[in-house]
C-alpha cells in the first residue's frame, strides 16, 4: 500500500523539466523510481565560458626623432605578411628642448611592397616603405609672454600634425615564439615631414630646402 501512495504523490507534484534529474536505482520488486532534483553547481557555467579575445600588439617599438618625440615607445600590428604596419607611439620631449615639457601621441601606417632575404644569414632588407602619420601634442609650444601674440597669430593648429613617411629597414630572424610564430628584430629609419613644414616650404622655396623641412627617425621593432 505504501508504494502506491508514494507513486500517487509523485504524480501529483509539479514537474520541473528545466532542472536536471538523476534517477535512483530500483530496490526490490515493489520499489518505484524516484527522481531527485540536483541544483546546478555554482561557478560551473562561468568556468565553461571562453575568455574574451583581446587585441594585443604584434610588435614593440622604440624610436628617437621623427617629429614625434625625442624618445618614443609604442606597439603595433602587422598585416599582409608583414607588408602593412599599423603603429601607435607615445613620445616625450624635455622642457629644455621645447620650452615646456611635451607629450606627443602619434599613429602611423606604413606599407612595404618588397622584402628581400639576404642569403641564408637570417637578414632581410626592406628597401622601401611609404606611409602617413598623424600626431597630437599635449602641451603648448612657443607660449611666449602674456599678450606677446594676438589671439589669431597662430592660424594653424599647434597640436595636430599630419604628413608623409618614407623609409627603409633591415631585419634579423629570431627564434620562433612559443606559439610557433616567426619573430624578427628590425632596425629602421624614416624620413618625414608634416603639413606645416610643407606649406612653409611651398611659400618660401627660395629660403628653404627639402632638408630644412625633413625629420629623421631611427628605431627598433621587436616582434613578439
């Protein structure tokens, strides 16, 4: 009689299909199957989730000059079999060289159509790389004395510069990363100018030469 009453009570209870059920093993010929609701284990769902995929630099940069800081550090990404680089740098100029301390944030895009291996030495030459850059300067240049310049004296932006980049580089193959990705250490130089220098040259070609408006950058790029 007891098994019959227990079966009736179970049939009358509401079902909970959303909760996993684990059947108990039957005991004896008069036993009935009893389903026990098991709550989900805390933290199991979170541990099963894949961590978010973030973007990290493929190479690190150390540079001096180039109109974006006496010393600049940054990183970037490479695409199209290392032919296209997208870089971001943060540069610093001490006050003794600019009248006030400057911090310069810059971004640069370069494309190198040719990469020439130099025998079996692990060296590779990139004879030409062309691109553009833009920079933003935190801090004032040529502040002068109060009232020295009228409000509209600087008709150009003192903080934003854009211009072309032309350069070359020499790379050396390093041992592969733990992920199997090939790595290289690259030494490069860049010649650049900017919009303000270019306009000054156009308006004063008799007084200025191309070397007067060019900037030189020397740097290292380490693939990680």
